[in-house]
């Protein structure tokens, strides 16, 4: 049966407009993105099939083009559309940070960093550079490492902070393993960077670690 033959309240697009996007299942959201199904499958049936093949919505969203395009109903055009949607989401989150102090919206900071780093297969260490009112000047991914380690050079962090004329910054990195719990090395590095940046009068407000769940704030745990 075609989706057009379903009761109006059960059609994904109409359901979204009536109840909001949060009311939809992963399959219903994906069906709206797909727009159409294939022979013998409605868009929702195809979405469920794809989610079963990929294992989760996240795995589908983070798939490389060569893997993504091998699946039924997908291809380079859909991959390009998906990348555009994901990038619009990241830019929307970034825009939310630029207008206010990051201290007024810590959830937006974590959402933004999670969108940037959670999908990365290797450790990425970056900084969110802030002005004297703690508004965002910019973000840079400064170091890339292996699946469980990234070498960080304090001198380079200080150099980039000065280039932005930053008054403060938020350190961040991801754990591809999934656990956001900081290692002893993470905590030692944070202290080392704090001392190096104090010399040039730049404050470290937080060090956020991105894993599979909610990002962890080292400041909230009293480690900064």
C-alpha cells in the first residue's frame, strides 16, 4: 500500500507538520528524507529496510559515500543531499553560539561540539576560541591522532589563541571508543594547557569530551 493510501494522521510528513519532528520514529524521519520508495516498498518500508541494514540511523548518517551508495534506494545524489542537511545542522548550531555568551547556553556548546566530533573515527583535539564576553570567535580542529590518542602541542594552542586574540577558550576532543570518561592523561593535559595559556592571559573555561552519549564537561566535575 502506498503512503498516500494511509490515514492522514499516520503519514510521516503530515504527522511532522501536526505534531513536530520529535514525534517521528527514525524510520519516519528517514522516509521524509528519501521522499519515495522503490518497487514493492513504500518510503517507510525502505527506511526500515535501510535502518536494519546499517544497524542504526547514526551508522547510516555517518557512512562513507562508497558504502552509502551501495544500498537500495541510495546513491551519490542522496549522499550529497544528506551531507548538505548535516552541514546545515552544524551551521545552525554554530549560529546559535555566536550571538550569546557560551556560559548562557552550555547545552548549545555541547550540541555543537557533538555534531562536529562524534562521527570522527580518530581522536580530534580542537578549541572553541572566545572573546572577553565569552562569545565565539571561531573553532579549530588543531590535532588529529589515532583511534585512541592525539598528540597535543601546547605551543600551537597558545599560538592559535593569540591569532584569534582570544580572552578564553574551551578545549575539546572526542573518544572514538564511545566513553566520554577522561583519562588521567586528559586531565594532566588540561592542567598543562591551563598553565601555558595563563602566561598569555587566556582562560580555559572547560574541556569537553565527546563520546557516544552526552558530552562530558570537565568543569562540571571540578577538574578545571
